[in-house]
C-alpha cells in the first residue's frame, strides 16, 4: 500500500533553516536585492520631486538665481538669460553682476549681504547689450544650512521698467499740471493789465483823431504811431497768453475735430521767442484747405510741442526749422518738422522711441518726450517716422487719418 504524502505546515524560520538561508550567502543576496529595490524606489521619488521642484522653479515669471557659499551662481531659471545671459551663467561670481569694478562689496552687493544672513531689497538699473535701459527690483534672501554652518543666497530679479516708465510719466504729467495751473493763474493776472493798457491806448488814439488841436501840435506828431505800436503789441501778448491757456488746459480724454494748422500756430506762438533768442529761423508751409483730424487737442499740442522743441535743441547756434502740412491721396493729414541740426546716428536712430533713451546731456532730457509722442500718435491711429543723417539734421513725419468730409 502506497504511503500517502502528508503536507505539514512549516513556519518561516523553519523554512529558512531548511533552505539554508540563515547561514548562507543566499540570505545576504536577498537582503541586498531588497535594499536595491528600496533605493530604486527612493531614487524614483527623488526624481519625481526634483522634476516637480524644477517645474515650479521654471514657472516663476521673475528671474531666480541661487548662489552657493562662495557667491557663485549655482542655479538659475529660464528668465535670467533674457536680461543677464553672461552674468548669471553657473559658476559666475556675484561680482560680475553687481560690482564688476571691485573684488568685494559687502555693503553694496545684495548677494554678499544675504550670505551674511541679511535679507535685502534694492533697485538697480542696467544697460543690456540691446542698448535699452532697464530697471529691476532685487530681493536677496539667505538659505540657511545648519550642517555646514554657512548660508547660500536666493535672489529674485523682477523687471519693473514698465512700472518705472508709468511712474515717470505720472510725475511728468503732475509737473505739467502744476505748471499749467501756475501758467493759467499768471495769464489771467497779466490779461487784466494788458486789457487796461490796450484800452487806454485805443482811447488816446481816438482822442487824437477827434481833437484837431492835438493833431496839429508838432510835439505830438509821432504819438499816434506809438499808440498803434502799443495796441498792436498788447493784442499780440494777449494772443500768446490765450495760446498758453489753451496749452495748459487739462485733457478730459475726449476727442474732437482738430485742425493741425491751428494747433501748430498755437505752439509756434509759444516758441517763437526761443527762435529769436537762439537765432533759429522758422519757415512754415501749411496747406490752407487742410481737413481736420479726430484727436485729443491737448495730446496733439504736446506732440507738436515735443517735436518743435526737439528740433530747436538739435541746432547749435543759428539754423533753420521747416514745418510743412499737406494732405495725401490716402486721406491722411501729414505734418513734417525738419531741422538743420546735428542729426541722429544710424546706431541710435532705432532707439529714440524707447523710454529713457536720450542723446542730450545730463539734466537736459529725460528720454520720455519721443516715447510719449509715439504713444499718442499710435492711439490716434497714426504713424510717425524719422529720417536723419549726422551733420545734416533730421525730419520727423507724422501721419494721421483725416476726418471724412
């Protein structure tokens, strides 16, 4: 009779003894294999976490740079190369970006101050390779390492050029508003005595015409001519003051039909004194039947004033400014302002519309005039261009759609 196989229950320790796993190399290999599986799982988790952190790092719209203990770039996100492609390369020192002229600048350098444990917020300006000035807000924060006993530095770099432009434009607008209020007050105060001068001069002139005894007096034969000069110049001053009042009025943002010839004549009344003083001749060739344009009168006055003043400032000594208006076949009103000044070089002519860019000496310009002019013309649906040659002057051409008659 065959024996029946009996399956007996065996615990895990007995099984290991039976197989010799408790005292053989097989057990060691099993433990190693288990450890390898655990390490692979841990590495997978680290890779996943690393990818997650890298995605977060790259999604930040500001520039982010991590500096190591020695102030060298350790990491940077994709934004930094847009503004500082060479200065933020891994391995570059903070010196290249913040103090290239000095080996160390612990009082000025935000990175060195952060490495010393200080949180720093500063603003800087730079002139990248494209030649456009930019403004940045910098925040540097220490990253503590308790094991090494040293700090790394985390630096955030935010481009605030547009914000700075808006602030400067607002400051300029507020300054012009204050000047406008002052000019309006002064103009009203001058208008009253001018009216008295003109009125009394007219009264005296009428009396000369009515009383023959005065006309026959040889001592007074030149008085009528003098009175006519007084009356003429008084009314000319009154016309200038009226132009000044028009220019100083605040804009309500509304647009209306505007004649560019009238705007140019108003502005010319305000700058003719400068032309006489600087020995700059102004020639005008304004088309008489020029159609109106739909525009904000205040904005258009500012455009004309900016371009005419720039033409004057481009001339050193005596010179000529030519102002022309005409109508094109494409139903556009065109006005051109040409000067015989110093001209603009080819290297800089493409940058003149950029905010803060100026070729004038320090204190003579903010670099906002042409930027504001460009924005105003674009808002009107028009276009502005420039032709220039060094030593032969410049010609600015503005085109604005004409109103349909």
